[in-house]
C-alpha cells in the first residue's frame, strides 16, 4: 500500500509540474518535446497535419498540432532564405564566409537540434533546419515585400519573448518592422484577444569612414551587414552601428489599438554574433568593410499577462524591396520565458484528481 501511495503522490507532482522556464519555439522531431528542434520551419508555421510541435502546447509528452487544438500560422509572402547570400549579402573575409553557429553550412541544411546562444542573457535559440533553396541552406524567414509572418505559440504565463531579427537593408531611422503579440485566456483563441503591437525603429547611428560617431546606439533593429568603412552612398544609407541597449517602448507600442501604459513593455537588444568582412559581392555595400552580425531583441511584459496564453506572435515587413528605401526583415528564431506556473490540460486534471483520490483512500484504510 505504501508503494501505491508513493506512486499516487508522484502522479500528482508530475501532472502539476508543467512547462516553465525557457522554451525554444519550433518543430520537434517525432512530435514529442524530447525530439530535436528544427526551429521555425515552414512546416511548423503553417502545417495543419499534426507533424509539428505547435506552440509547445502539450498533453503529457505529445504535442498538439496546429489545426487541431492550436492556431494556424502563416508565412504570408515570406521566403525561406540563406544567411550567406541574403542576410549577409555575400560578404567574406578574404575567401572565408561567416559561420555563425555549430553545424551551419552555406549549402546544406543545418542539423535538427542546432542552437545559437545569447550567453550574456542566458538565452538559447533553436536555429532553422529546413532544407535548401537552390544552392543555399534555409536559415531565416525573410520578407522582401509588405507581408506578415504569424507564428503559433500557445504558451501560458509568458514573461519575455526573445526574437532574432535583422534587416537585409532598411532605411536609417525608419520603422520598417512591426511585431504583434496576441494574448488570450485559451491557447488557441481567435477572438477576445489582447493585441500588443510594437514598432521597431531602425538604427540611425551616424557613421563616417573609420567607425561609429555614436557609440551608444539608438535603434532596435539594423542591417546584418554593419559596414564601418563607408565606401559608397548606398552603404551610408543602411541602418547599422550599435543598437540601443535597453529602453522602455512607451511611444512605439499599442494595446488593442490604443495607447499603451508607459513601461508596459521593456526592450533589450544584443549582438550575439559578429565576424569581420573585407569583400562583398553586393553592390549596395561595394567598397566597404565591417562586420556581418546577428542580433536578438527581448520584449519583457513583466507579470502583465502571467495568467494568459501567448497565442501567437506576428512579424510584419511594412516596406519591401520595391520601395525607394529598400527593406527586407528577417526572422531567425523565437524563444520565450515563462513564469513557474502553468494551466494543466483536462487530462492532467483527471490524473491529479485520481492521484488525490488514491491518497485519500489509502489514508482512510489506514485509519479503519
């Protein structure tokens, strides 16, 4: 009887200890949490066939598929593209191309389970493993026309969202990129959403030949080619230089279309990869040298939505390459932090009640 009691207690503890801490968003091998994460694959974002771990909404160890109990996402007009030729614009240091993380390859897909750390903030990202397009591996979802990517998430009690975002080009000081965070009382809600919109401002740090004239940074997103020696007017027009280290997004956010409370979203940015270049095949950066970079951005909501689900997150490109000031926003990865609380699914409640009942029955027998 003692053994049964211990098992019952274990059922209660296991069923109430749901997901908390840090969660990398992406497609999990075998549709189970313990499988290798392939990141923001096209399949993860859009599939309704049950082959991905949508939003980490889980019952036991089996993920609920988008289109079943999750929210269907959308790639819009986004493209799956490579870092080397697109985001890094063909830059090299001599003949050496950038290699941002272990397992990265220009020509072949990264292995499932590839990650990239932000060591300063103790954040890990699941990098995209999603085949190749032509001769190049797919490493990011890029938007060269005005469009929106909607990523299903469905996680309870989110405190922070970390995203890896850069631009292929962009206009200095402009707002080319917007993010939307959709919160609700259920993981798959489509109505009665609390919609938080954040407009990101491109870096506008003035630069001259030889380096930065603004070391503090003043933007929230920038080009992945950070040219520090300006060799052409087109390079001079691209947002680069350091990003703003931290800020409160009081003037660039809204909640349900209205003015947001000052301080309701805090922002932090970090450069998580950099490597020097001195050659490029892209005319816009002709004659320049500098660094190929990757950044992450943190959006902290505090305890505001602690008792709600983050249903989905959208990234929007507002301009595109057809505009005079070209823009091509790129999303590489998303990671979320949660509070140490979770809402059990109905099957979990059944397990909990059964465990409690078993414990009470055991105590009653002992007292007779």
